[in-house]
C-alpha cells in the first residue's frame, strides 16, 4: 500500500466496526510512506472494469519499527465485509511479515486495551502470538503536585544531539519491545509537542514526552537513566508534565505502565493517579 490509499483507509476507519488502530489521523500519511502496509482490494468485473478502480476491502499496517522490533499499528475491514475479518487477517498477515523480515524485523508485537474482550487477541494467539506483557492503566483528574523533585537538574527541550543518550537510556531501562531507536526519537519529536530531557552534571539523565488530544492528556513515557534513579529526577519530570497538562487545559491525564514496573507505579500513585480498568496487554510473535 502507498500514500494513494490513504483516503480508502480513512473511509474504513470512519465507517466500519471492525477496526484496530494505534495512530493519529495526522500520522497516517507518514506511516504509508515509511512503514510496511498491505491491503486486499476488490477486482472490478465486466466490460467497464478498466474504468473502475479497485476497492480496498481490508488493510494491515505497522506504526512503529525499532529494529529488531515492529508493531502492528492498524487492521481494518470494510463495512459489509466484517464477517470475513479472520479470512482477511490470514490473507494480510503473511505478506506483512515477509515485508518486515526484509527490513530486519525479528519480532512483531500487538497492543490491546482490554485483556478480556479484545476482538483480535484469540485470533492472533492462534497464529503464533503470545502474551508478553500485562499493562496497568492509570488516570489523574487534577493538577496536584506533591513534590517538585530534583531542582538541580536542567529540564529543556529535546534536540537531535540527545539521541545517543536517549537510545542508551532505553537500552538499559527497557525490554526490546519498548525501546526506541534514533529514527523513532526523531518521529516522536515531530509528533509530540512536549518532548524534554533532564540534564545533570554527567549529561542526559532522563526524558519524557506527552501529548494532549481532545482535552485528554496522554503521559506517554518518563524514563530515567539507571545511574540517576533515586535522585528525584522522575519526580521532577512528572511535576513538569503536570504543569504542561494544566497549561494545555487537559481535563484528565492517562497513562499505561507494565504490570511489574513497581517503581513507576509508586511514582504515579504518589502523584495521585488511580488504577483503572480494563487491563491492557501486549502480544508478541518471533518472525525467525
């Protein structure tokens, strides 16, 4: 698939009940330009076939690649074709995997928001995916800041020269599926209006990026270098995030974190975030 298919994908996203996507409308053109995407199209029949354009019936695309990892970013089936969505999944998954392998991807992941009722989970598990992570969801509905954190660090906007330091933080602090590479950080800088780093006397000690959409604040990530943990840098970054959300008029702040990330959970709960349901999850499949 390519940029010319953007309108057809948007049509499915706005008219069908059989959709899954993890991208914003603004991101779709970039994804079609840079990430593997495959589709199933109808074949026009009859004497006027040469005059009619094929119709997109289903699509499957990726929304993030940070070698050796790729993520399923979207799957959709046209209205009227929903009863065949498993058939379309089987048609689309092999060519997508082939394209990802050609780019060096060795593991493919899928994230769902409801462990108990996700409509694709069972079908993906039947095709080799397995649960690799359970996620906790947290909400905050005020701007309370219980502490300001480490005031000795400098919090400033991200610049591309920070990329090696951020890649190192991710390498030390996260499993493969959650890591970003250099191109991913550049895309984050282009997509997220709030992307800052924290510097101490040794260099970049942490970072965070967030966004507000339709008055909902999304605290996407706070990360601190292992050498700097326990020094109040996470608290400082969280305090700065709350101020950003207040300036943007967010009525609610939400985030996800891994079930076993107790350090992060303590920080969120200290700032007044409360646990919500349903429970999110990530599935993964090795590609060989």
